[in-house]
């Protein structure tokens, strides 16, 4: 049985993508070559590693075992790469970060700009998922760290609070609700909404909680950016639900007012989560230290989740 790092990385990518085609694309490999490598791994083991269906693939019990060990091996290689990076001339390391919609648009880009400037040989790969998906991915070892809402299940992860990140209702400045200090989703569910595009993690959160209240929100249009949402709200097309930080940034230019949402799910904080700091490669630990505000000892500043 001879598996090289390319085989292991391909198998992990196939699992994350859910299809061999997607795994091949993530691995920068032709589909035929990826399929041949997967078949070669199965032939070497004498057992199938993937269950193939029309909508994608799922790992077999043997595939799950291979995934576990593949992730450990790849993580060890990342640690080795980071530790030896100081002696080389190429990239010292690669950090993979998953985050929710709010962190991606309102926090992370500015937060990592200084880090990338000070560490020119470290690259950071950032991807958006829902907070629960991010937490699950961190537990499974699919990324180094995650930035999520503290409203989701963070059991088994070490966490550190970064900043409050509540959601608010944005309305036009002349709207009847603009004079209100707070409002519940149930009170405004009958209004026209400006939403975020399909696939947005924050959009999915709002829809899910509306459904739990037996409400179906009516969306006039869906947009990709918080600024665009505020622009249409300011023009009187509808109301929207976005992070308070985004509302504050666009309130004056787009002539909108932010009204606090009293629903418990809207009162949230942005937290950094990971498995354990000590197990991260050196370059990933450096990013953690950079993200934690004024933390002299990042290890002691983390709170293990129950």
C-alpha cells in the first residue's frame, strides 16, 4: 500500500467537495487523473473507499478511516512546513480559515491585512460558511480555525470572544419604525424585505428563525453585499436584517436607521474557535496571536467549550 501526499490531499478534497469532479478541481487535477488515483487507492486496499451516487460521493467505513489518517498526515506536513519555513525561500506556510458572512465582510479582511504585511511568506485561504458549518469543520480538522457566532454549538472547541456582532433591522430614515429603539422579528415579518443572495450563511440564519416562528418572509430582491442591501432599504424598497457593524458603516451614506432586534438569536458575538492552539502549525498560531486583541498569552485566553 503506497499512498503519496497527492493521493491523501485528493481524497480529502473529494470528501469536502462531495464529488470527484469538485475534488479534482480543488486539487488542480484533471478529472480522469483524479478518478484513476481514487481507483488505484481502492485497488491497493482491496475495498471501496467511496459510495458513488448521482448527486455525489460519500466515504465508506474504510474511507472514513482513511480520511482520519489523511488529515493527520497533512496536518503534520503543514506543521513541518511551518517549522522549517524560516530556513527556506518559499512560502513559510498556509492557513485555512472558515468564517461566517459577518466576519468575512466586516471583520476579517481588515484584521488580517497587517498580518499578511508582516508575514509575506504565509498565505491565508478564507472561505464563507454558516457558523454551524464552520464549527463542524473545525472539529473535523477541515480548517485551522473558524470565526463564528457564539449562538451555535461550540462544544469541544476552544473559543475566544472577538467582539459583539448583533443583527439589526435596517429601515429607511423616514420609516415608522425608525423611531423605535427595538423590535422583534415577529412584528415586522409582514413587511417587504431586502435579503442577501442565495447561499449566504446569514440569509439562511434569518430564514431558518423566521420559519421556526411560522413566518415566511417576503423578499423583493436578494443582493450579495450589505452596502447594496442598505442602498435599496434607503430608497424605500423594503427593510433588511444585517450585522450592526455593517449598518453603522452605511447608515449615513444610504440614509438608513438601525433598530435593535430583541430576538435572542440576533444577540450574538463573534468568536474565534479552534481545536487546540498547541496542535496548530506555527504559522497558524501566529495568526491566532494576531487576531486576539491585546492577548499576551493566547493559550490562556482561550475558553474550552463544554
